[in-house]
C-alpha cells in the first residue's frame, strides 16, 4: 500500500476499481492495435516508406493512425496496475498453487485469441500474450519469497539472480510487456513497505509506456478493500474473450 499519513482527501479505490480500470485501458489498447491498425488501416500491408507516404496523402488514414496511437498510449496505464495487483494477489492468496495454475491456464487459453487479434493468425510465435509475463512473474515472486530467509548479502545476490531469470524467460518467450511486468512486480514486492523507493522505481520503469506513471494515482488511492461484486474469474475470462471478439471484428473489416 502506498498511502501513508495522507493529509488531504483522496478517492477510495477498491481492488475491483483497479481491475476494472486496468481492463478498460487494456481494451482501449487492443482496439487501437487490432481494430484500428490491423483492421481499418491494414498496416501490415505496407512497408514503412509506403505507410509514411500514405499518411502524407490521405488525411483520413492519418486521423485513424492518430486514434490508434492514442489508444495504445492509454493502454500503457494498465501495465503498472496489473503488476501491482499480481503482487497483492500473491501476498493475500490462500492458495498460491491454485493462483499460479489459474494464471498459467488462462495464459494458454489466451494464446490463440491473442495471435488472432494481434497478428490475424491462429499461431504466431513472434509474441506471446501478457498473461505469460504474469505467469513468469508469479513464479519469480515465489522464489523471491524463498530468498527472504537468506542472509542479507547472499539474499540480495540471490534476488538479483531471480529477477534476472524472470527477465530471461519473458525475453525468451517474447511475452507482451515482459520486461516491464517483471521489473514492476519485483519492485512492488521487494519494496512493499518502503513506499518512497517503490514509487520512485515504479514510476521510472513505467515510463517505458509513456502513460504508465499516471496509473500510480490509482495505486496511491488503493484502500485494500475487496468487494467481490464481480467474480474473480470474470477478469480472467475477459482477457481471451475481448481478444477473440476484437480479432474477429478486425478480420471482418
């Protein structure tokens, strides 16, 4: 939790509030990539030179390209939120194995919808979905917790090796947001009680997504309340379903 000794009134944001906002931003980004760029513009049909010439000649295409870019920038706010919520889930779950199995299972389920939405293909090894990054990060958190019991010097070295291992695996898998999610997850966990470091390092890493630092306002207002008004599995189902539907929309355009 980031708020300490707050002397002004701020909104109270629950777990569901953070999840809903993150899903909305992710939806915006997927629309920008899949529907606008892949469906309306058909960006993959052009070389960089051809696309630049098209934008110079066609104001409508330039407008669409601008809309797609803005939607993708907005989607950057989802990355810190998902990393933060992953750490919160890890620290508060009563069953780590079930949590890991759920994230890993939906990473597998989401791969074909992800490839369909992003590449208009059933299977494309060029990139894997964001839940793969979260699965690797969740495994990393398990080993980081084990390293907490080591002596200070050896423990720090071991934690650096564990985080490096997480970066290696997301890079090998070419998982979406891999580097950002691994680093943010590590920062949110390792500096959980040290809010100054957590904010500074988190904001720095979030700059990889331009709008990412804006998400920290929501994290600041997080009140640790879980309302459970929306079933937890609804968020997991949303990921492959929104990819599948938007991929289909892009394919039909």
